[in-house]
C-alpha cells in the first residue's frame, strides 16, 4: 500500500511540480515576470504538499496557504 501511495504522490505532486519549475525557469529566461512568478508559486506549493504527503501529514486544510505549508514542513522531524 505504501508504494501505491508514494506513486500517487510522485505523479500528482512531484512530477507536476517539476514541470512547473521547468516552466518557471523558461519564463524567467524569457523575462516573462508575471508567468514566472505564477509558475514558481505553483511549483513551490506542489513541492511542499508532496513533502508533507510523503511524511503522511494532512494537507487538505492548507488550501493554497504556502506559509502554513512551509511551517508544517519545517516541523517534520529529521
């Protein structure tokens, strides 16, 4: 079961965040500031939620609150 959950997290969060990150870098190089910030924000949100889900922490109450997600991720025991 753990493998299936991790696969879901890989596909739904990490892989999409990777694509958003690459898109953000392309936008940065093309000086598309607005698009860069939007894509970077999307990537960051998905990476944080993925980290929390890998740690089996809930994310449903986060909505799009990146600050809250970051604090929760920083509190994950090493």
